[in-house]
């Protein structure tokens, strides 16, 4: 185990150069290698320098899973939770960025690529809210 703050900071920068981490994820990566007192200091230093921000991380995850991969609200929420983010950190951002209208738009874009008889089950498995699934299925029946 390394016992100096500078090594912990450099290692954190090294990790962050490859991908973004939530504070929780970075803390877990550092825990086996450095003393807890150094980890707290390093995380605070990274946050002060703007190199570690759970809010920015939340936005990236929402955009990746909501807008690009087109998962439903519940699946995006699950991804955020899985990364150790607290609900109070992401709740407002998730509702603000991934609105019901956006979720419905995503569901409709998927709907035309799937067989209608299995669409409802498929959308639910991708984390779409049941009311959105019902709305999309109703829209498709009208056509």
C-alpha cells in the first residue's frame, strides 16, 4: 500500500485520463492501494480543480444511456445507481434532461424497428415506464 498523497493524486489522474468516474467509483479504485486519509484529500482536490464532478458524470450517463443507447427512464436510473450515485444527486438532472417527451420519442424510434406483437415487452425490458409503453402502443394501433 502506497502511503503518500502525491502518489494517490497521480494515480487518480492516470485513471481519469482513460475514463470518467463517479466519486464512489474512484474511491473504490483507490481504496485497496492508498490510505483512506489520502483518498479523502485527493478526492477533494480533484473536485476543487473540476476534474471530478458527480453532476457532470450524471449528465454524461444520462446522455449516453438515454439519448444514444435509447434506454428507458428506469434503465438510465439503474445505470446511475449502479455507479454509486445517490438519488438526490441525479434525480433532478434525470427528470430535467430525460423528460417523458424524450423517452416517448425514443420509444417511438425503436417501435418502427421491432415486431408489434413483442414491442411492449421489449420496451419494458429496456426500462421504459409502463405509461410511456402504453402510449406508444396506442399510437401505433391508430396507424
